[in-house]
C-alpha cells in the first residue's frame, strides 16, 4: 500500500515542481493534510487526488502557501492551480476511472 506522502509527491512531481524544493515540500504537506479530510471509503490514492482538485479553491491554503514561501497570493494560487491537472493526468496513467469521472464532472481539465 502506498502512503499519502507517496501519492502527494507523485502529484507534485507531475505538476512540474522540483522534487527537493521548499515549494514541493510545503505542497506535499498541504496535500497530505487535506487528503485526511476526504472520505475514508476512498482508497488513499484517490483521497490525495481529490485533495489536489480542491486545494486551489481553499483561500486559507492559498494564504498559508503565500506566507510560507514569501510570495504573492497570486503566485501561490497559480502554483496550486497546477495540481488539478497533474492529478487528472496521474489518474489517467493509473487507470483510475472513477476518479476521472468525478474530476470531469466537477472540473474542466
């Protein structure tokens, strides 16, 4: 079984962030924590991917990321906006059809 951290890192890498950057580390932690709020009936992988879809809409997360990275909230929001597409691509690569249906219903990739 792969962990939340593993799936979060895969999303971050797919979004194009350097794996050892401060940005990647903070985003990984944010994804892990946000995924814990998702339904426990979903597999861990889907919990993380659903969190990746939703993080960009959470203004508290945008503010926290901007403060922690000492960047503008616009830059933080732009960074978070890369996560949903990365999650969708990762799900497609791993044939997670139920997640893809959910993502396409709620978002236009």
